[in-house]
C-alpha cells in the first residue's frame, strides 16, 4: 500500500483580475490544465467546485466560482516536483491575470503573489559558503547537545 502523505491543492479562479468573469469554457480549461499538471507530477487529483470570496474595502464582499484541485503525493515525489509546481502556479497567476493565486499545503493556505515565479540563482561560490556555514552550525549544535548530557 502506498502512503501519499503530502496533501496539496491549487485554487483555480473563474475571473480575470478581481471581478471580470471568464466563460464556463475558459474556467473548465483552467481546471483541466491544473488537473493535468498535478496528475503528471504527483500521480492524480480530486477536484471540487465551490465559491470563494474575500472582503475588499472599495467593493465590499467579492465572490467568485472557484475549483479546488487536490493532489496527494509521496514525500520524495513532492520534493522532486515542488519547484516545478511553484513556478507553474506563478505562471498561471500571470497567464490568468490574477493578483494572487491560492495554494494549500498540508491544510495551510498560501497566496502566490507577483514575483514568486522568479527562481533565484545561487552562484557556486555562494552555495559553497552557505554549505560551509550550515556544516559549522550543525557542529556547534552537536557540541552543545553533548555538553548538556
């Protein structure tokens, strides 16, 4: 039996921007794109349509149709595909003209806002320094733990 321990979900919006509704065909196409991506990367999905909303100072309560596309994955599969998922959510946010995109991970909700889709490049020399500092910090922590005993 496989244990799919990582639960995650992408909230698919039915609008462009805050309030301009897309056609049902466009909404279904967005949902299908998310389902396909999650299936390819993590093995499957479950989707549920519903209503999402938030309060806007200028416009009051804003509601829209949404779809919650859920995927469960094994830890190693999640780790392998996590960066691709982050980039993809960022590209959907941009493509669908959203201020932010909702993503649930292990029951916590995160909003992907502008700029999240840009990946950071770390130079080999910086990576080496970071790794050296991490090793040093772990040694110090281990020494402190030994002293307590």
